[in-house]
C-alpha cells in the first residue's frame, strides 16, 4: 500500500523555511505571505504528528525530525524541478515529428527545410510520409500536413495552401512535337496520370474537349513521380501548382496552355488543438505560413477561365 504524501505546497513551504531558517524569507521566495508559510508548516507538522521547527524569539531552528526530513524533501523537489525543466526544454527543442504526403515532402518541404533549421537549430524535424490520416492518440506525431477537404474531426485543421491544376510538359516535348497548341492536340501525346487525385477527365471536360482518350497513359501513385516523368519528356502531366511551382520557375517544365482550374482539395496544417500550445509545434506552424506567403511559396493564384 502506498503511503499518502503531504501536500506539495506544504513540502515547498517547509523546504524554503528550513533552507532559510526564516518564515519571512521563505514567504518572499515563494511570493506568499509569512502567515501562509506558517500555516502550511503547521499543517505539515499536524499531519506528521511531529514538530519540525523550534520557534525562538528571533530565530528558527530545525528539530531532529526537521533535520531528518529536510534533505529528503530538498532532494525530491530539486529532482522534480529538474524533470519539469527538461520537459519544458523538450517542448521547445529536440525532435518534432511531422507526417505528410511523400510528394509534398520531396518536392515542396525538403528543399525549404534548411531555412527552418537556420531559424530553429534546436528543433530536429523528423519527417514521415504517409497517405493515411494520422491517429495522434496512438502515435508520437506532433503535426501533419494533409491534402483534402479539411473536414477532419477532433483536430485543428488550418488551410495552408490552395492550388490550381493545369497541363505541364518538358520543353523538349514542344520542340520535337507533335504540336501542342490546343487541348485537342493532347490526343497525339501520352497522358501522365496522378493516381487518385485530380483527373484528366475533369480538366478536359472543363475546356470542352471530348476527343482525347483519357483512359490511356501510365498512372503514378505519387505526384512527384508524375512530375519526374513529365520532366523526362515521357508525356504531358496534369500538374498541381504547389508541386510544379519550382520546376516551372527554373524551366524544367512548361505550360503548353494558359488554362487552369481550381483544385478540389487544399493543403492543411493539422494537429490536436492542445498541441498548438507546444512551442515546437507553434514554431513550425509559423514558419510554414511564412514560407507560403513568399512569392515562391507555391500558392495557387486563382483559376483562369478556359
């Protein structure tokens, strides 16, 4: 059977009074009144059934019981204080577990992550990629970046980026032909498919083009693989603006048509509501939103009408 311990406040009051041999100085240290210290010590003495101090006219001395108790209480409080300090440091620094789609990690986050490390060298970001929604209650994940409609229950979901979809290809594809001047010309090219996300059928329907066979062409499970195939000149991909932004900026990809549609989904910053109070999580959240506000952040700029 575990013995019931006295209250922590009483132990703190006793430890400070014993260290200073003064109720007044103990009160100053703990930011309470002298009477409060005296009351806590008296309650501890009553619970133990032993006097802990000898109260003299102008002095305070520990009894034999007080001398026995003081070093143990002092050590215990110091250990608790050290543990709390370590926890607080871990909350501000150390590992930060983040999960997201493989394509977003490879194309958007990793190339920018050095800037976060330079701002927060004490936080080690640990990236895990997954297509599944994270169960925060059963994992050690601190936050997630998810692609969807944002209607997840039990979590804080904050829209990070919207985007557009549009065809892209390698410049060499335009040079060697066949020509690619209007949507119907896609019938003469290989269509590269981003499995399970935005479809060629939706884009072609939006531009009023029905002569292109949307069933043909290879399918890729991850968006970064679709873009890699497009950069190699393997065909024309239906790109998402967030992931294609860097390749378009440096000329690895081009847009054959100046037609874009708003994507059905968006990127969201996701975490349990109480995790927002963690300094590490807040630091990463603030950095993310600062990054997407930059011109190279990859945010969609709004759809263009076909």
